[in-house]
C-alpha cells in the first residue's frame, strides 16, 4: 500500500526518499500508542482494560493517545471528553466532512 501510494502520487524522484520513513513510522507509531496508551496517563472511564489517556506526549501522535476515551467511545471521530482535552485531527476531519470528502457518522 505504501509503494502504491508513491506510484500514484509521487511526481518527483526525490519524493521516493520518504518511502523508508513510511515503512518504519507506521509500526513505531503503533507500538508507541499501544505501549504508552496502556501504561502511562490517566483514566476518564473505568474500563476492563488498562487503557489510559497519555496527554503529555499525545500532541506528537495527533490525538492517538486518548486510549481510554477511545476504548469507551470506540466509534467516535472526536475522542476528547474533558474540556481541556483536544484532538488536533478532528478539525481536519470536520473540514473534510464539510467538503464532502469524508462522512462523519453520528453515533448514539
């Protein structure tokens, strides 16, 4: 999938230089989210797992470390539940929804 993305969208040779970063960053981000999101942080909801919101490094992963909120409200596109929590990607999702590129599905 990473290679096909470059085949379709890379318009210059130097863009292919980013491909090794994409191969390594996906698994690294997944490991950080699953490790830190279940080890460090605070809990808003008492779930049967060890998920936690790891706000102090969440900005590096663009909202991916609201693990406890995600486990409680898995189908939501905006994971913050407290007034001081912020998901930096949600405004982008809302913009894409307004442009009809994506569709935000309302959950009960």
